[in-house]
C-alpha cells in the first residue's frame, strides 16, 4: 500500500497539515504537497478510469506528463474538470472528484468495454455504426455523445478573474532546473534583461532529487546560492508557477502563470497570460522518462521510476512496501537505491540489458538489492492495484520464470528531451542512437526574420543526460543567448560537476521482445486513450504508414497529455511494424500549448460587461449629461442627435443640420481612426495601401485616400496627412481603426516584413472636434484672442486640405482644414487629456455665434447633400471605387497597390456594373433605405429584373425634400431618367425617382473654400 513515510519530504511542511476531500472522503496532506502526493499518502491508488475501456487508472508520473490522474476540481463557481493531480498544489479545503465512471470509481459499468476489447480495436469506429442507417440517429449517436469527453461541464459562472501581462525582454529562459538556473547565471552576468520561468513552485528540477555535487556543494545548497545571486541582479526576473505555453515567430512567447490556483478566493487573478517579446529564448525544459511496454503496465501502482523517486524524496510518500524496478538504463538503479535508503524493500531490479555492470548496478548489489540482467516483466498481476509480477527473459516470448509479490512497479525506459518549445517554431530534430531519443539539431534551429537562430536548448533538453554535461551545455547556452541579445561577453567560469560513468542504455520497446499477440494486447502505450502496442501494429497492417495517419487512426498521443509519454514508444513500435528505422518514420507535429491552459487565461479581462468594452471619448460624459441619444458605432457610443424637451429625434436632427449650415456646429470626431505610419519605407508602404499616390504628398498637406482589399473591393477611406519626411497620419472610419491597423500589420509582418515601417494606433490618444459652419473660423479666432494669441487660421495661412500645429487658445492643437459637410470646417485634434476642456471652451466661446453640437445623423445628411460616400452605406464588400465614380482617386502612375490587379479582372471592368448616382423622388418624399429599382421584364425565376438599389436616403432640411444616393445600371448615362422603386410594405406602392447628380448642395465647393 502507498503511505506517508515517517521522515523525508523536502518540499512539505509537516507542521502545516491541509485537509481535503476526494469523492467525499476526508483526507489529509501537508503544505507543499501536490494533490497526487496527498492522495498517495492516503493510499488512494485508484484515481480514475481510462477513456475507452474504463480500466482502472492511477498516477504514473509526477509532473505535467501525467496522463491518468485527472479530477473534477472544486465545486460551484470554482469547478473545473480535467485537472492533473500531479500539478495541482494542495490547499486547505480542496474538493475533488474522480471522473469518467458510473456509478462510482470502484464499480464502473463502463468496464464492460474492457471485456469487449477484442471487438473495439483501433479504428473500430471507422468500420461500424454504418447500418441500419436509422440506428445512427436513434441508437449509436446518443450512446457515443453520452460517452464522449472527460469530466463534467461547469454549470456556474467562473468566480475568478484573469489577466494578460505584456513584457519586452532580452532573454527568456524556460525551465528552472539546474540547467535553467545555470543559463540564467550566464545570461544575467552578461547584463541582458532576463526572464526565468519555472512551471512548478520550486526550483532545481530533477537534480535536487537525484543528488550530486555542483562546485563542491550539494545540489540543494548550489540552488540556494544561485537563486540568491540571481535575485540580486536587477536585470533578472524569476517566476515560479509559470509555464511557457508556446514559442512563435519573431521571439514571441506565451507564458501561463498560475497565480492563485493554490490560494483560491484571495483576490488575486487566478491565472495570468504573459505575452512576451524577446530576442533570445533558452529552452531548459529537461527530459521526460519513458515507460516500458509490458503486459499490465497500466495497473495502478505501475509508475515511472523517476516519479517513484520524486514521491519519496520530495513529499515523503512511499508507493509501496515492496517495489520491483524494471529498467533498460542505469537511472532505474537510482530509484532502487533511494527506496532502499528510505527503508523500503526492493525485491529485484530487472535489467533488460544482457549485462548490468555499471557503477549504479554495482552500488545496488552492494546495498543488498538483487539484480537480474537480461530479465523482463512478463505480466503484472492485479486489478485495481499491483499484487505481483511474473518475471521472464527479455530475449524470450514471455514464459514466466518466477512470480514475485510486490505492490508497486517502477519502470524506466530511458529519457526523451522535451523538445516541444524548440519545435513549435520550426526547430528540427535528430535521432540520437546511443540514447534512443530525438534531440534538437543545433544546426537547424528556429530562425527569425534575419535568418539568425533565436532559440537554443540547454541541459537535458539538448540531450546532455549527465549532471556535468547538463551544466556545461546550459551555461554555454546562456552565454550565447546573452551575447546574441546584446549583452557583454563574460569570462567567469560556469558551474561544474564531476563526470559520472554510466553503462549505455539498451532500447527496449516491447517487453519481452518476442511477446505474442495476447501479451501485446495488454501492453499500453497511451494510457488515457487506451492505445495498445497491438493497435499500432494493426494500423501498420492496414496501411497507415504515416505517423500522422497512425496517430489519428489509433488516437495515439491525442489525449490531454498530447503523447508526452506515449509518442516515442509508439513511433518505435510503428517503425518496427513497417521494418524501417525510427528517424525514417519521423515524429508527429509539436503544437502549442505545451500543456492545457484555461479559457479564462485566454480571455483575460474580456468578460461580462467588458467582454467587448464600450469605448468612450473624452467628451462622452458631456454628451450623456446633455441628453444625447446614443448609437453604437463599432465599439464606440456616439451621439445620434441632441433632442430637446418636446422634440423628436427627427426634429432634433433637422435643427442641427440647419444650424450648422447657417451658424456653427460642433461634432465630437474623436472616434475617427488615427494611425501613424512611420519609417524609411513608409512612403512606398502608403502607396501600396492606398489606391492613390501618398508618397508624393507634401509635408503639411492632406489628401483623401481609398483602401481596397486584395480582391479590389473598397474597404475604407479617409484623409491622410503628411507629417514629416517619413511620417504620415491616416484617418480611418470610426469602426475601422482596429481593423485597418491589423490589416496594415498583416501585410508588414507577412509580405513586406523587411520594410522599415512602424504603425501605431493613436486613436484614443487624441480628442478631435469638427468645428463646422460659416462661423467656424470666428469661434477659433475668439479663443486665440482670449489667450492673447495663437495659430493663424486664415484661408491664406491654412488653405483647404492642409494642416498645421500650434496653439488654439490655451490648447495644444493640430488643425486640419478638411470638411465632410461642405461647409467651412476645421477638425482640431488635441491631446485626449485636454479634450473635454477644449469642448467646453468652444461651447462657451461659440454662444454668440449660435454654437450647437450635432450628432452622427446630422453628419450623414450633410455628407449626403454633398454627395460624399460613406463606408458601409455606399459599400457592402462588393463595391469597387470605380462603381462610385472615384476613378480620380486611383493612381495611373503607380505600378501596384492592393487591389489593382483584381480591379483589372473582367468582372470588375464589366460595363454592366451598377454605378453611383443621385436620386430624388418626383413628389419630394424619402425613398426607403435599401429599396431596389426594377426594370423591364423578368429574370429566369419569374422575378422583376433589378436595375439598382438605394445606398443612402434622407430628408434634407436644407433642400426641403428627400434625397438619396444609389447604385444604378448605366446610372451616369441615364441622368434625368425616372425609375421605379416598389415598396415592400404590402401596399403595392411604386415610388418614382429621377436619376440626378449625387452632389445636391454647393457643387462648386464655394462654402468650404472660404
């Protein structure tokens, strides 16, 4: 039975007991325990059931590679399924339940699948459930859906909060074992800014368990001294409980920090997702011990030898009184010696190698441990826990030579470097024949945009399996990373350890090597998904020769551990079945995340009322206080109009239009997108993004520009200002700023990655007010007069389509002479912190000039009166600039721009495309929005032929009639023609409208050019 030892446990504090429950049973552990250690300390060997056959499952590992022991953790608003007991820290009051069984863990009716296993081999679901057809819906599908998945779905809203954190650093070191700490020493001493992350709550990794000496000190003492030195470096940041989730292009790393899993409800964010940009990455991620494949290797109590050692040393937990060790390498002897030192019995070490002559084997013999070379396990006895093993010859077929009573089996099949982070971003692997594992190929490292490597491995992650080699490799990796990141060269020697002599390991993929079909059907590769040696061999016989196909056919490596324990053994079995070398078979693809991360961490603060945060301008509160009727515009809320008491919204809009045309109007234009494009290559970048030339725009001037998708369709428009030699400011639509920013970044990062251009979204850094109407200049000059001076805003000093920086009153301002209304207009940008004060000053100064704020509907009417298009009204994703009569905004000089070639396709140049025109009803009424115009005849479906549609339609208080814009077949050639617009309100009414010029008001532009 498993139990808590009377002594030992380097990570636990026995003076601080912690109470918890498992399946309703009260249990006790200690501070520093993992949930796995606490359960084993209470002799809870059975912790779950496998997915397909519902076989009993217990802990097999001690870290993130654990495939079996998953539980439903917590309850109510803090309930979460599929939590690994090996990585869950124990806390007082923890509640958990086992999963994937019914009605109970001890008695699970699903185990009937185990007795039908011969009828449920790999890929059985591809060959069954086909007939009768009706049975799928009414029989098979309901059963499969009920059986699918692990754990339970939470039913209550998550009580915790999550956050994102952003960091720029020089070097990121992934892993806090001795390799990671040695790399951190080197990188830190170089002066580079370093972040070290360790996924557990303690430092040192395996070396602290396995012992040894570093620089003449015990490993524990060296770890303490190294941490003290690193903590004293201002350029080094140390984080525990933090895992690297993935490595991406350009030095981008996702870190997953479990801030408060062990202290629920303490007010801190539960998880934190780190978004990190770094110059160099060191992956000191260690190695994972492989299991051995023998009959019954899944019975609770069969564990990795290193895990058995961990539980004894770290948490003072014995897996059993009598433990049989089976190994193909010297590391298994470390476990045997550790158990012996703890006062536990090791009946035998079964070494699959023909000889066991290494120093560790001799030390085991000297300690009185029986060592049997060339021997293997034929079968493990037991059901819900181990009761014994049958011993056989490794070179034989499995005939039992003897039976040994035991209650635990410690297996060691060799070690595989954790290469996931290296591989995420394209690092290649090489097969190491001596160690029988894939390791990183340093000559084929992940490379950045400049072709230089930006990821380096350290220690056992490189394939350096001894302590001495690990330290040497890790310190060199840290030095190289620090130097590559811009740090200084260092000469101080790195940590040293004495070289260790070990007997070479022997690759053992099946035990015994001549095992027959019955035994292979009980040799488990993927514990969670119940994939056996026989399943992989079956897949090979059925033609699944690609490792990726075999993975999907058998589900090997598709469980929540993503094949951390099963993949290499599975590859070896597949290679043997295909009669080819393992490197020829290759590996499956390593993809992020390394271990599962919570949905909460991915979402961060984006939940509840800030799932999609409402964006507010600096003047937003004033609008609400003034009673504005607000409408959503993208993520913003903008005033639609400012209705007075007793006034309808329509009446308010008409009042605002007339006042702006006759006196003075103010519009909060802060929501307009403002993107700064800067850099030596910004000019040619702007020429590619816009249809017209922007590189020749003079400094101090503005130009209206169009953006198209690569398919040629108009996607955004706005005024561009040339700020200086290599800087442009692009105005976008209110709802388009983030989209256009992302669009620019996509091209810069994927197609033109070598162009020296930087794009910044400064929309929220600036407040912008449109000062519009005949009195616009007067109110601004009044502010200047009150302040005793300011910028010259005269027509001569600041002509139409130019901009200038200066002071307006007491405010730092940039004034643009641009107009979306057709009136004299200035758009004034001030720092966001001055926005409200500037707005208030304009209102106060403008009283004598008839000032009145206006909203978005007034804006739309005035722009329609002038014939200006609106993205989203005149465009719908199928419209090109030529359809809107904007040929003048398309450069004929440029060789290329986004959408140019698409616009030359036959469909885009078809003369039958609908074109923009103005529309005015014969009776002065307002056309329905989106109404379609009908022509003569019917189409093939018997419907009237459509010849156009309304894109924008309003009542114009200025012209006192309805006006509209629309796309009409041959529209510009049909001026004065009357067309029909049937209504769809059931009245069978037809509205007649005359095609006219889309510019209804001041076509010459006299009012805006004063």
